[in-house]
C-alpha cells in the first residue's frame, strides 16, 4: 500500500470528523466506499485503522480485531516508497 504520509492521515481524520459533526443531519452510520483493487483496500484499512487509533483512542488489538475478517491475500502488503 502507499505511499501514505501524515498529511493524508490528517486530511482523512478531519474529513471524517467534519462529516460526523455536520449539523444538518444526525449521522448514525458513515459508509466509506473504496474502489476495487488490492492497493485501494490496503490504503482504506490503513486510514480507518489510523483514525481508530488517533481519533478514537482504540488500542492496536481493537483495530486488528476490527479488520480480522478481511482475508489478507486480497489486500496489498507494505511497499517501501524508496
């Protein structure tokens, strides 16, 4: 997956929080749709996991268990951008 940087993570977190804080509707569920592809799935899981850790204060174990149902072979593994 990647390359992902801190600015991408920050932008994702602020976007999700802005959607959840919108006064025009009481959002109970927020659907995050991802285009097809191994890289897109890996990036989505990374961003959602980062959101859970940074913004929601979840533990690594909680994040891992949330995504445990995903077959690891359908996502792309880490690739160093260098």
